[in-house]
C-alpha cells in the first residue's frame, strides 16, 4: 500500500523498492500449455494413417500393378469376382457371381473360389473389396474375415462412387 503524505511541502515518504512477483499463476498457465501441446501431439499422431495407392496408374511402387482379385459386394449379399493385371499365360476370372444364402455372404463358396484362384495364379496376393453403395456393412466385414482366414496378404477396400 502506498502511503501519501499531505504535508505542506508535498514531499511524501518514498515507497519501498521491495516488490515480490507471484510466479505460481504463471507456472500453472505454463504447465497447462505444455499439457495441451503434448496431448494434441499424441492425437495428431494417433489420428493419422499411412496410406499408399496400391493399384491404378500411379501406384506407390511406380511400376506395373500386381495381380489382383476384385470382389464386388452387392446389396443382396451376392459377390462378383473378377481378376485384373494377371501375368501372361495365367488364367483368371472375367466375372464370376457367388450367390448369397438368405441374403448373407456364402463364406464357404468364397473360400473355395479363392483357393481355386490361388492355385491357378500363385502370384495373386492382392484382393480389393468393392462394396456397393447400399451394401450392408456386416457383409463387407464377412468378406474381409474370410479373406484374412485364407491368409490373403493384401486386402483393400475401394468403395463404389
């Protein structure tokens, strides 16, 4: 508190030069900023995916596309299989339809078709699943589960636009 002297001379006491700065609020604010920085750095790292284009004209490898099987999941649960980019002399499937059982993907038919394609084309390691716009999500997951059970190396999803 500053003391004022109302004497006639107008000279008052000099105020003291000892002043203490309370650093605790500044340290609290700094620690909150550091916590916010660390949390956002972790969220940015967790929220990112490493994605490379696997097939197409400008794939990540920069070369020719590998042999791939495309599975179209239809709304009814039917699957349409077709092969692409097969090596010369290999036989594949132009268009094979695997019908569903009561509106659900027939996993056994898919496994048999996949086994026969892999024996005919041993370089077939990439499978692209293409669900139609209104295809049930459970059907797509059933197809991916069947592919993983058959130990397919690369499985990708290319939604229909």
